[in-house]
C-alpha cells in the first residue's frame, strides 16, 4: 500500500498530537469516545437507511458520520466511524448488530477445537480495506481541521466477545477459557494480536494520525489475569506497530491504551511505549498521575453520566477535572463513550468548558 500521508491537507489544529507527545498547548485538546453515534439526530437519520456494518463498510457513509460531530462542536480530534468487532469478522466470525441488543455472534467459539474455524491473521488486512478507504477519504474531507484517530479492540476484549457471543455482566464463559484452557487462550490471543498489529499498521498507512487500543473489558480480569492474558499482548501491539511503522519509513504516531476498569494495571501500562493512557471515571486523576508517572499523557475522565446534568453543572465538573489533571500532558475526554439518550447540547457544554478552563 502506498504512503498517502504527504498527499493530505496540512493539519491546522495539532493540539491533540502535541498533548500526546508531551508538548505544550494553547488549550487542552478535547474529544469524546463515541462522538459519532445515536445521540446525534443527523446520525440517526443515516442509521435509519443502513445496517450498522453496511455503514462501516461504505467509506462515504463512514466518512459522513465521522465528520458530523466535527461540524457541530469545536472538537480537537475525529475518530473514524467503525467498531472494534470488525476484526473478529475479518477473522471469519459472523457478527450481527441488533438494534436495542448490540452485537451478537450467532456462532461464538465454544471450545478450543473452534480455533480451527478462524482465518489466517495475515489475511485480515485485505478484508478490512474498507476501513483503510474510509480513513483515507476522511483525512481528505477533514481538510486538516483536526487529526484523525484510528482504533481497535485489545486482544482480551475481542476474545471475550468471540467466546461470549454478546455483551456479558460476568464474562464467565470467556474467563472459563483462561482457567480451563490457558494454552488455547494464549493461542487465540496471539491470533487476535497478529491480526491487530497488521490492521493498525494498515490504518497508519491509510492516514490515521493517532491509534487508540480499547481494553474495554479490563475490569473483568483483576491484576493477576491481566498480567498474564492482557499486558503481554498490549505490549506487543505497541512495540510491533511502532517498529513496523518505522521500518516502513512512516512517521511515528502516538498510541493510546484505554484499560476500562483496569486501574490496577496503570503502573504497568505506564511502563509500555504508549504515549497516552486513557482512564475511566472511577480513577482519581491525581492517583492516575502517580501510577503512570510524569512522562505519559493522561486522557479522560469525566463520568459520561455527568452529561445528564445541566450545562452549569457540567461547567463546574469540567473545571474541577481540568484543575486536577493540569493543562500539560492531558487530553480531555469522558471516562467512557456517549450514551444514545444524551443531549448534544450537553456535549457542546463539555467541549466549551474544557477549552475555557484550560486557555492559557
Ligand atoms: O465516534 C466514532 O466515530 C466511532 C464510535 C465507535 C463505535 N464503536 C466503537 C467506537 C469508538 C469509540 O468508542 O469512540 C468502539 C467499541 N465498540 C464496542 C466496544 C466495547 C464495549 O462497548 O464494550 C467499543 C470500545 C469502546 C467502548 O468501550 O465503548 C462494542 C459495541 N459495539 C456496539 C455496541 C452496542 C451499543 O449499543 O453500543 C457495543 C457494546 C456491546 C456490549 O458489550 O454491551 C455497536 C456500536 N458501535 C458504534 C455505534 C454507534 C453509536 O455509538 O451510536 C454502535 C451502535 C450501533 C447501532 O446503531 O445500533 C460505534
């Protein structure tokens, strides 16, 4: 795949990239996980016309909805419209998105013998070309307004969906594998990791300017299982993506790891090569800073439900958050994604408050 970076319009707002690299900024950059989505009426209009994965697979539509929140709010980043579950799809698993229910795998992995059903991880890139095309198109259409974030799910989180077949309160089926089939679990995690590394390098080639790895189900592991079944794979992803990007002669791009519910792992994650560590709203910013150390950028962490409050309350919650994090080495975000019933005007209040309370 050809290097497309030089063909793209120049970046006019580099706050996010500067903050990720620990450089000073005029104000704290802000974006929101799930900033393109059902809480926006213009998204729901498009969603009414297409199945969810058809939206992901149609670069013009994915680009259109990626840009919708940027047209409304002065956000400092766009995140490509896609889902973490496109990787298990590319590995050969069927995933349906059922309105009101979420993702469903009709035939989840029921035991180690099912690993033979998975495709070769080397083949995922060709199957995910539509994501690369959406990234390249969106970089052009963004016209340098803000950097474009690419993303993926972390191996444990993807493994959990492949075995549970849907969201789960306990992840007991997936955790059963960790205790009963540790060797097969590592084989599965390695397959997902190999696919993910290739997928993320492809996103950089296509034009992604920062990569975020979502370990959305860290909370189910606890320190010991995280150490064995999550940390080594998160490390490999960062090391190998960075090494491969360098070997291709491409510019190094910042990477973020977001271990939702994984406060017990922040110290170890602070020792990896990720420039940014995302934290959810259950971790105090001062403690997070102590755990990851001074040389990482922190991202987060307003309780998403704080957006149900009125804009005056949102302003004071954001002021407190910014004071705790400080204006250096910090990217403002929610501690998890937007919910479908949120008022877009309250996200506007969040974004405005971050910029107001962090302007030098
Ligand atoms: O803003 C953008 O451009 C990208 C938005 C985005 C979508 N999926 C993800 C992102 C990136 C981001 O968060 O900014 C990533 C993602 N998908 C899932 C997870 C795991 C999880 O939620 O547990 C993640 C990682 C981030 C995170 O932790 O939130 C898995 C997932 N995908 C969907 C659902 C159902 C739902 O209703 O949200 C789930 C959770 C399943 C569960 O375990 O309970 C579907 C989905 N993905 C995106 C959207 C758009 C939107 O938020 O409205 C949807 C809803 C689909 C629909 O319209 O029916 C986009």
